[in-house]
C-alpha cells in the first residue's frame, strides 16, 4: 500500500462510523464510553478494524464493528475474522460435551485411540490424556514445525502452552468417533448455537468476507497463506463477531454442561505445585477473591483477539481485531466495557508478574530484550511491574498514581517511534538486578528505586 493510501485508511479510525451498532435482535447500541475508548485506541495504535461484543446476564447485550476490514471494505456484520487461538475454548467445550455424552473420559490414555508415530517409542506417550492436553501439561512444544514431535518434559510435571497437545486430542477424537472435527463441532457447538458463519479451516467462501491482516505499521499483509489452513483444534477458526459472542454468552450460562463438568473446566488443573500459569480446561483462569474469570487470547500476524467470560454473573466480552497492534487496544476496551475492570486487570497484571518471576533466571535478560522489541509486550510488562514492584514500594498515592498514568503514554511514544528500542530495553533492565553471574527480575523495590523508574518513563 502506498503511504498516502495507508494514511487515508488510518484517518478513517478517529471519526470512524460504527457500521453495525445493532445487528442482533434485542441488543442495545454500543455505549458512548466504549465508542470513545475504541476510536481513540484504534487511532493511537494504528488498528484498522475492530469488532466488539458484550454479554450481560448470559445474553448478548450489544455488538459493534468499526473501521476497515481492508482497503475497500468496512468491518461489518458479515466480516469474517481469523480468531487464531480463540479456537481452543471452542474445542475444549466440544470435548466436555463428548465427556458428558459418555463418548470420552478426560483421564483415559489417548493412546487407546491415537499414538503419534514421532513419540511411539517414548513410553511417556502412555501418560497423555485429554485433561493434560487441554490444560497445557503434555510436555509438547507449542508447534513442532519441521521437527519431529518430542517431549520437552514429563507430562504433568509443568505447563508449556501447546497447540500440539490440542491437536493430539483432535486426532484421537476423530479416530475414536469416526467423525471429523468440523462434523463434531457442527453437532455439538455451531449448529445448536446457530453459528452459521463459523468455519474450521479455510473454505473458498471466506475469501470475499475475511478481514485482511495489518502489521504494526498498518501495512496490509499477504493473506494467501490462509488458503493452506485445515481444521485444527488449536487455531484456524474463521468466524464473525455475532457467532463468537453467541458462544461466549452460552459459556457464561454454563455451556449446556452439567454443573460438575462446567466447574471442572474452570478449575485450576495443575498436576504440580506452584504453577507458573493458571489453566483450566481450554481456558486461562483469572482467579479473583470471589469468582474465576475465563479468558483466552489469539495472536498471529495481523490478528489479535480476546475473550473474557464471568460465569458467576453471566458477563462476557469479545474483541476481534485485524492488526498486529490489536493487543494494545484490549486494556482501554476492558476499562470502558467491563463492570469491575480494575479488579480484573489488576489480577491479570499480578498473574503476569508471577509468571515472569517464576521463569528460570537464565531466561530473564533475554526475555526483556525480546519484550523491548514490541510495544504490546512492553505495555504488558510495564503494567505487571507496576503491580509487582512499584505498588509494594510504599510510595505516596499521588506519586504512585502519577507513575501508573505515565505507562500508556510511554508505550504510545514507543509505538510512534519517539522512544527507541535501546531506550526501552534500558528502562526494562531497571526492573532487574545482577545476581552473581546472572541477571534476574527484582523481587522488591525501595521507594527510591520506584521513583527513579517513574522518572525514566516521564516524557
């Protein structure tokens, strides 16, 4: 795209037309605070197109789309999004229905039905179960790529996010049931919910409807690779805002599962002590004092998606974007649309800091170098450090609030290339310290360390 064309596309966002405020029966208009937050965040971070849906008391409350699906089309009710890893909650819910119908047991060895040839000589394949796979405890990498599938660790001994684990379950299910993933999804999920615009794997009918992906500079990406995508338990789902919000509403009401099974899905499944991450079955868990929020994100080049579900009160939020910067709009949208956003975001930040602190010390410096290349990851780390280091340092409220208020402007300046990557890395390295021959993230800050970090993020 020519620079002039790119500028034209982006100039549509600040005064964007909400082209699909209401396109479902009994829904309400998108609230004005959400409209304002969305359009500002999209303009700030060069996000061309977005769709957002809200569930209240178990029903779809409102749906809205804004911006551009590509250079020529607005995002509207018919726009199809690649939702990437938002496939995982769909697949996990399918598995739980198969368990409810007696067609699968969560703790049966998957070897009864399928053994991947790459691991058949490793006896650990006998330990693999649907429960371990859906909670990311198989021991597999995320994807094998061009390598043979192999165990990184003993199943159940720790977590490692793994699409391969979900795919292992899919292959086992298809052999056990004699049905394809698409057939099973249609039987248990999409047909009962009326998700008529959802497909698993690429189909030629998607070509004219799919939102084109855009990179961090809002340049369009070649979408031809999607035509090679087949049905997958962990990715490759193509759907609309209305369809996925309908699914989120269903989950907020219990997903048609017996209470014990639904509770199992939203219970921490760790087979080991002190987990780094908190997973139920197919969902990340945000464990609050009085309830548990289900969440998941999806990310590929030109794709950032997010879903939250609070079954305790029937709340839900779905955010779909066609931009590699899409994660940068999630926080302001949660603040505008979620009823107790401060509680949810604070716990997510705490969980992020806990995860980073739990990683092997040898990884800390390299991880900060990687994070410093991305405004999205930098934003996530800075908010996590705000809770993990700055808040416990005991600053006066006014100083603490001032530092917190400077995080997002700093990230925007990084996105706008007003702050360069070496400067961001220097800032992030202030969050750690030399420990012998290693560098590690700090476990605590003094008030003066917190003040100095705060001074460094002032623009």
